[in-house]
C-alpha cells in the first residue's frame, strides 16, 4: 500500500488573489481526511446501489449538507432527490454453444426481462480474443443496444469474475425503457455454429436517490453552477487475488474522493457566501450501474440555466502530469478549462486536457447527460486510468490514497471556479449530441 500523506497542501503563491489566499484555511485537510475516511470505511460496505451501505452514506452526506447550511433543491422536502427504477435479477440462466452446455460459473447475463434465444439471427456474436481489450468490448456492447452474445477468452477470467459479481447480479432500468440483453460466456470457441440461451428474470421497482443541496445565488439566482460526484460504488465483490479475504470494494478513489470534494466545496462556498449564481452540490447514485442518478438529475433541471458543471471523479492520487495537476475531459469542447487555468495564475497547479482520448471519458461519467444537451459539463480527474491496478478492486481503500493530492485538487477547483461562480465568466456551450 502507498503511504498516506497528511501534510498540508500549500500550493498557493503570494501572488494569488486576496480572498483566495485563505483557501488553505477554509478547505482544511483534516476535514477532507475525515470525510473520505468515513465514506470509504468498511462499515459503508462498498456503498452499492440498493444496499444498507449506500443508505448509510446518504445519511452522512445529508448531515454534512445540514451542518454547512445548504438548502434542499426547489420542490424537494429534504436533500434527497427521489426516483424509482426497475431492478431486474436473473433467476436462472442456461446457455449452450455448439450443442455443449456451458457451466453456470462461466456465464452470466445482463437482462431486464426473461428471454430465449435459439440461434436468433438478430443476436450479435462478439468474440473477445486474447489480443482484445475486454473492458472496451463490453462497453461497446452496452452502447450498441443490440442483443449480444459476448464470448470471452479465459485469459480474462479474473476480470470476468469481477464483472460478473456486479453486472451478473442484476440490471437496472428506468421504467418503460428496456435494454437489449447481453450474455457473457467465458471459454475458447473456434467457431459458433449454434447457440441456445434461456434466461428467467424477476423484476421489482425500487427507490433511488441523489443527495443534493443548494446555495442560492445572490444576484443571478436563475443561473446554476453544478458541483458533482457519485457516492455509490460496487459493494461486496469477489476477491480479485488468490489468498485475499477482503471482499469490500471500498471505492475510496472511485468516487469517495469526488464526493469529498463536493462536500468540501459546499462548505467553502457557504463560508464565503458571495456567490452570484446559484450553486448546486449533488452526490449522484447508481453511476457504477449506468449513470442513472445523473441521467435523472438532467431531467429535473433546465439545461439552458446550467452555465457549467464541475463533475469530480477519482482525484485520490497524482496524475500522469505529476503533483499539483489534474486533467479535464472534453477540454477542447468549450473554454471551461481555459477559464479554470486562468483563475489559477500565480499558483503551482495546472489543468491539462484529457490524456486518454481513446477511452472516450467525456461521455463515460456523470457529466455526460448534461453535456449531451449542450451544457459545458466536464469531469475533473487525476486517475492514471491506463495503469490503475486498484480500479474496481478491493484495493481501492483509504490506505491507497494520497490525501495531500486530494486536498490540493479540491483547493484548485475552488480557486479556478470562482469567476464562473461570481458570474464574471460564462463558458461556451458544448455541441449537442444531436447536432
């Protein structure tokens, strides 16, 4: 495990703007440590959607909003933005390929309804060979929205098992919106001449909730700036290494770090109490199972009134650019990043464009739903996604974090957002997806 750094993150130079010089005092590293340690503790049980762990996390976040003095969103009686979704759980799955029955532990399905395939011609058969990227292929399958039989090489058995533990346990959909099923099978298949699949699914409508609070704007209350992160994670999963008994996916970096930033920024701006625009602070649910919390949130706000969205995802360790740095997804789609960097003049911190363009990160996080309708909604991260071995494992716990990095990044976001919050700067809109 990496050593946890708890020294003060003092990156500001004496040339920084006056009121910003006290950011180190207003965003206290000890408080940052307390928040992220609480959210990623074992008693949160990995904060999986629909579990007691995520309820406990929601109550903690509500308590922090209340102590800070935030108000609920308009129309909500408290900090919870409630909605429901249909949870579909596989009851049984039988798969045979080329006449051979597949073992139960070598197959799982993502399905909203019971279904039967008998060599159906509209089923896309995708072979994930040892030379391919399994994560990329299954994301393509979900994005395609077609019936898919995914044949996965045994090389990916460890990853297959981890994905099965959270995707294979059930799927979630908005009521009336049913996605096409995807069947995952582990094994080597030279050719697929025939296949038969029978899947029985039970469904139940269940409650979900984002946790959101606002600080009303002083002079431009009908213009919104959103600060967000997701507070859910994977919950209890299959240990990813032989001999490992820990089964709690604590999600310290993903995304207790982002949620910690949201809470810290809420406290910071409430203390300043000088925001021209209305500030919305929201912890999204169900990101890990389909970004459903942010999708629902996007239907509840007028996108024309949202001038910017700061989505914060995985800031727990130094970025590939080194300390005092972070990257912004979709940097070239608006002048959001340029404005942020301008506001950091006189500090050692720098924002960079997303260094992983092949990962399509701009549309893979909770900023996507608002970005799709033209909002300058960007994700800020420091994750070295190409080499992060703790991502979606039980190793993503508090002891793996660099708290100094988290604190310095939160302070940088606080300083860099100030002219957007004050109404001085308005980022350009991003192109809508349907344009």
